[in-house]
């Protein structure tokens, strides 16, 4: 494969960081430039092991900064944009939708415009691609017996997050139809795995259980999600870039539907096993119920449901499978086991994030703390 020059937006976030690790491991000759604004969700520590690679460059900046984006595309002669940067947490979008409109809609439009200019300036010379990373949430919700979403399912977003992603998908398609920009889109189900910020369901449950804190489950826990191990998502995007058809949209799913409550119970079982089998871990996490011979499941507690909470998502990924042969490598059990092992082995990555969260909480609730 010829040397590609990638711009990965949001590469310090959860999936973006996993993608950059995946790509630099598999395509050592490619140039990889990460553009990330380092919001609360961006963590440079996730990219730390890559800083010494000559082909890797981290740029701290905003996708809405037109001058910066234009200069990066031109100076680095970027031919592949993989666009992950987004505000991504549904709960935050319910409380403060503005940032979602700004980054997910306006930021994507800014990138598209800069990409169009770069591609039109060098149309003959480059094999150009703008790949937009989107979500299953644009399709809205399913009931128990509905068939899984296909690429032609109507858009019906429920949350401000999903609406902002839906809007960005429409703009990407419009740039294809109006200007011919070589784009592709993937809509993926819920991801989990290493480097996941501990406000999202799976890492939150792991780190709370380790410190003996409650495991909050929305409503009665019956909402169903389809989960995909993050490295499988990265491989799927790779396949779309190499074998997918320009202008097409591909659903990506794990084929692993499970209710939130059963998911949390599975995590508790894995933690009980891991902590129960290791004296060292019992010493490190003395407040975890599994360190005292009880089950982490004792910490499960039901909290008021999220407004507009979609009941079920499920993805039909046949189009991607038929076009590229892609199948996930991990099933839910093997993927969750890898994830639990990663969090147990990488407390140095997640602990400072919790400490920062705690410090913010103290500042908000006790503004005079520490002052004389
Ligand atoms: N996490 C999932 O389960 C999932 C599933 C399907 C699709 N997606 C999509 O995948 C993408 C990545 O999701 P994630 O979970 O890794 O998100 P994340 O919140 O972990 O990371 C987002 C990254 O984008 C950066 N960012 C935010 N605003 C920016 C801006 N204005 N300019 C530059 N960088 C900015 C943040 O600093 C962060 O590093 C998103 O587009 C999301 O919609 C996520």
C-alpha cells in the first residue's frame, strides 16, 4: 500500500486513540497527524507511547479553526481524513446541547469545506478520502421485535447528541452529491475497550466497583444495546477505507445485543473472578466487595431513567460484511474480559481522570475549600 497521510480528528479520545494505535501498528510507513482540542474527553496520555514515532504528530487544536485545518491539510499533504472528533456523551447533550451543535455540526462542516478545497486543488494527484465516523443513534430507537437498522433506515434521532450526529451525516452526504467529495460514512453501535473515559457505562461500572461505589443503572436496566470491542471498530474502518466504495454508508455492529442490567452483571462476574483470584488485587482494591468475598453485583442500584432514553439499538452489518468480509474478532465475553484486564493493569491511566473529576466536584460544591 502506498504511503498514506492521515489526519485523525479526535485522536486523543476513546475510539480515536485506539484507531491511532491500531493504524501506527499496522501501517508503519504512513504519516498520522492527530488534531484534537483536548476537551475533558481528550487525554494525551492515551497517545503517550506514540510520541517517539517519527511518523506521528499531535496537534492541539479545534476542528472549527478553519485556518489551522486548511494549513494542516496543505502542509502535511493529507489524503485521508478520519473524523472522530465530537462531543459524544448523550447525558451531557441533554444538559448542554450547544457544544454538540458547535463541534458536531459546525466543526464537521468546517472540515468538509477545508477537505473540499484541498481535494479540488490537488484532485489528479491524490487518492483522497474523507471518512466520517458516526453512530447508530441517528436511527432512533427499536422495539423488541423490530429488525435491526439497515443503512436505509430513516433517521429519527432522540437526543441532541444523536440529532447533531445526524445533521453532520447529512452534510457529509451533501458534500458528496453537490461537490463530488470522496466521502464514506460508518454508523457504529456502542463501543467498549481500553482508553474509555470513565463517565461511560462500562468503564464507570469497572472503576466504581473497584472502589466500592454504587453502580448506577438507568430505569430498570432493560434497555438493549449492541456492543462492539473498539479494536474491531478500528479494523472495520480500515476495511472501509481500503475496500469500501466511495460515497457509501456502512453500518458496523457487534452482533452482541444485551440489556444494560445483564451487561453490568457480566462485568461484576468478571471483576469478582479477577479480584477473587488475586491477593495482590485484593490489596490494591480493599473497598471492592470482591476483595471481601462478596459480589460487585451488590453495588447495583437503579436510578431515574434518562429523558428520551432509546429502548433498543441493533445494527444489521450485512452490507459491510458482503463488501469487505469484515467480522468482529471479539465476542462480548472475550471483549469484556480484555477490557476488565486493561483497567486492572492501567490504573495509572484512569485514576488521574477520577481525581480531576473529584477536584472539580469539590470546587463546585465547596468553593471556599482550601481558602483561608
Ligand atoms: N463511543 C461509542 O460507543 C461510539 C459509537 C459510535 C460512534 N461513535 C462516534 O465516534 C467518534 C468518537 O467517539 P469517542 O467515544 O471516541 O468520543 P470521545 O468523547 O472519547 O472523544 C472525542 C474526542 O474529540 C475531541 N474533540 C471534541 N471537540 C473537538 C473539537 N471541537 N476539535 C477537535 N477535537 C475535539 C475530544 O478532545 C476527544 O479527544 C464520535 O464521533 C462518536 O460520535 C462513538
